[in-house]
C-alpha cells in the first residue's frame, strides 16, 4: 500500500533513546551524576574498593575515575578503570512493568508483564561525571561540572587528590 510504513521496533527504540538524551537534567540529577567525581576526589581508595566490591555503583564509578586518572596516590590503571566502569554501568536486576493489550477483532484482551532492566547509574549520568573528570584533569573550569560553586569545589578537591 502506497504511503504505509511497516512498524519497526528497532527504529522506535533508537528514536526513544535519542529523544531521551535531549532532555535536560535537573540540579538534583546533575548532583547525583557528579557524586562519583566528588567521591573519587575525597574518599580513600581502599574505602572505595571495599564499597565497590560490595556492589555500590557510585563507588565503582568513583574507583574507575581514581584508576583512570591516578588520583589519591594510585597509579593509573586503564584496564581496572574500564572494569569498574563496566561494573558501575551494569544492570541491577529488573523491574516488572504491566502492559495491558486490549481486545481487537474478537481476540481476548491480555495483560503482559515486561521485565525492564534497572540501573543504579544511567549512561547519561556516567557521561556527565566523566566529562567533568576530563575537564578537571585538564585544569579548566567547565560548565559540565555544575554551577560555579560546585565546579570550584570539585576543582579544589581534584587538585588535592592529584597532589597525593
């Protein structure tokens, strides 16, 4: 039929993902995203390691930042940094969502349960934290690190952690 487009779930998922990336973060979400940078610059690496091994996603990401940039007296270790980043980004189980499908053409209606993955830290939050860490490592004030007060605090913490 002319002008008809077949439904393609893959394209719908790509469109939904791209539109979600354009949504601006609230101050609360940005602060949550920067928490791993704050932890990487203020917590002891041994404490981060213990919490990371216990499954805390924020500590896992903070440890990946410490190991990537060699903060707090640690030597840079790109392989371990990548490992802990993957652990932080991993799904933390699933969340059931109920979907109702109404009856069409005499077929009975149905209720479906979908299991959607849950994440402690989302990819946009990881990206914001990593962009902030990159800006701090280059000693430049960047708006990706939050407002002026937050960026200044993180820059002071970063300078202290880099000297150790």
